[in-house]
C-alpha cells in the first residue's frame, strides 16, 4: 500500500477561512450598493443650467403690471342697475362669534387608583380642585374648573411650580 499525504486542518485555519469569506461577502455587498446608487443617479434627468432656470422665471413685475395701464376694456367693470322702488332685502344677522373652547389641565392618567388618589390629594393640598374621570380603564385626574386657553396656560405654570407636570386638554 502506498502512503498518501494527509492534510490536517486546525480550528485556527477554519476561523481564518470563515473570516476571509465574510469579508469578501461584505465587500461584494458594499460594492453592489455603490453601483446601484450610481445607476440611479445616471437615470435621473440632467439638472438644468443657470440659463434654463432663468428662462423658467415669471416675467418681471413691471411687465406683469403693464396690462393694468391705460383705459382698456379690462378697466371697465359693469355695475348692475338697482331699482329704487323694489323692496330692499333685509340684512342677514351675523353669526354669533364662536365661543372659545373650554380647556382644563390633566395632571395624570393612570390605571392605579392609589396613584390617582395621591395626585388628587397633592393637588388639593396645593389649592387646586380636581376631578377624577374613568376612561378606557384609565383614571384621569384633571382640574375641576375649565377656562379659556390663556387662563389654563397661566394655571399650568403655577402647577409646574408646585411640582406637577400638567398638560392642557379640551374640557368635555
């Protein structure tokens, strides 16, 4: 029997070959991305030159206003004749100005009843009347009074100084 050469591969050689393979795959990926970007850039329409951009601008304001000079037909405005003997329509009453929305401040929204009570008690001790609403499984502690947005913003500043983190919500 003839002896054959034996090749032994150690764990270090396997790691080295695997590392080179990962490096080559990474290099191929990066090059593919770069080629794709270049191809997309070449497919874009060419950018306009400065001369072409200037041609796209509207005509100068002086040229636009020339149509209003003189006593041409565009200056004449037809007015309807009014019959003085016809009854005059009564003016429509103006709609009442829309009432500004009422706002309030929410101090906390939690599912923990003890936390909601603690925040409500703390607000009461600081001189703010609160109400607790239950909405979708959450307890929401809000100020009892509502007001316009400016007044609510001022109250929010006072609450922040008292250690709360309020935020404005529309009163329901």
